[in-house]
């Protein structure tokens, strides 16, 4: 399985946790991704990344609003 695009940025751990949350809500774990073909794995990763980005944006908005 290839490395997930988490990065070393300060929010990397939070981004990974949010991606794990998304996968969990859809009945999967990071470890499960190796079982899928490349197309399905990439789709799940992209969806999890989008979910994490949305949640991080919400978090940033709430911080800037207070």
C-alpha cells in the first residue's frame, strides 16, 4: 500500500484522525485500504481527504469567528 498524503504539517495528525473518522463511518480502517483495487482505494482516500479538509476549514472558521 502506498503512503497516505498526510504530511508533516502541524495539523497532520488531526487530518489523519479526521480521515480515520471518515473511513470508520463508512465501515473501513486505513488497514482495510490494502484490500481494495487501486481505483476504489484512491476514491476512498480522496473522499477521506475531502472530509478532513472540510472539517479543518470549519475548525479554522470557528477559530477566526471567536
